[in-house]
C-alpha cells in the first residue's frame, strides 16, 4: 500500500485547487476585482517561492540553472497566467460548477496536443476515453435543458482556459524536467505573473485596494503556494499514476464548495455527467502514466 501521508498530501493539494474558483467568485461578489486577485495570487506566490528557494540555496547545495532554461520556463509559464485569467473571467458569466467542467476538458485536449507533438496515432482506449469525456460534458453542462440559459462568452472563456491549462500541464511535466521542481515552479509562476501584468496592465493599478490584499493572499496560498509544495512532497512516493487519479478530486471539491458557499444548484443529470467525466479523466491519466 502506498504511503498514506503522501496520498493525503496529493489529495489536499487537489482540494486546494478545487476551492480556488469559489473563493474568487465570492470575492468578486464582495466587489474585489479579478485583475487585482490574479495579480496578487501570482505576485505573492512568486515571492514565497523565491524566499523558499533562497532558503534552500543557503541550506542545501544546488546546481546553477542556465539562463536559457530560465527563459524557456518563463515563456511556457505564461500559459499558467493565461489559464488563471481565462478561468476567473469565465466564472463571471457562468457557475463555478460549469467553469471547472470546462477547465477539465484539458484532459482530452492534452491528447490532441500530444498527437501533434509526438505525431503518434492515439490508441483506441484514448479515443474512447475522449468520447466518454465529451458525453459527460454534454450532460454536466445541462445543455439539453431548454430552461437553462447559457452565456456563450463564459463557454468560450472556459474552453480557452481548458486549452491553456493543457499547455500549462505539458510545460509543468516536460519543460526543463531536470531542474528541481521548486525552481521550475518559481520561473513558471514568474512567466504567469508577466502574462497577467501584460493582460490587465493599468487595471491592476486601478483595481487593487487594501481590501483586496487578504483575498489575494488567500488565493495565492490555495493556488500557487500549497499545491506545488504538497505535490512535490507526495507525488514521488505515490507515483504518477495514483497521483493523477487523486488529483481528479479537484472536480467534485470545486462543485461541492460552490454549492455550499455560493448556493449554486446542480441537477441530478449534471452529477451523472460529472461522474462520467471523472471516469474518463482517470482513464486517460492512467493510460498516460502507464505509457510514460
């Protein structure tokens, strides 16, 4: 049996990501602007990672990272900033429950990216998993209910977040993989911070207030500080396959937190769709882990 403590680390990291959107939407309802929240999330997260790595440098012997590696990580890290921005914007036009469902389309979008990069024909199992994921998505979005009004701005932003998230996952897993994870996280987050500053620019100065600071620190803890630290501690002992499956907890946790805190309603057919998506996500990730 895998180390229980390591399993808990990964589970808590996934749950941390899961409550993120609910906190953001709750803060939005209180008048805290998305531009301020996204900036503070990455700015605070980057500072904490810099301090942690500085402490490690003083206590442990670490190899010097090439400038070319730093630049590469920063460039790919912009996908993290774009994912966060699009995701937080999408939930302004739709529920958090629907937002997380669209974000997690990254599971099958990643397969498409893999096909283009590796130029390998996908296995029959992967194709079936994608079909299952899309079927679950149709049910989870409750698109067949004529009484449900869907804002397609939210759909487009959500799908964009899913696409960007796929790129971010690829970067986190493959770009400069020999660089220590804490250092990689630092430069990836820095890349995300640069994207956010370029995207929001003057809105950050205009919207950031003293009242937004506690919320920015809170989502920084749940979004850019805790998950990388917990995953780094847990995944080496659980293994990639089990960690990917545990990480799928992000979907139900996100939906449940939205129901409890934001009073969002989720129909039975949507829960069935979520269950189908979870099965597809676990199936896809398990196959990918076995292949790698």
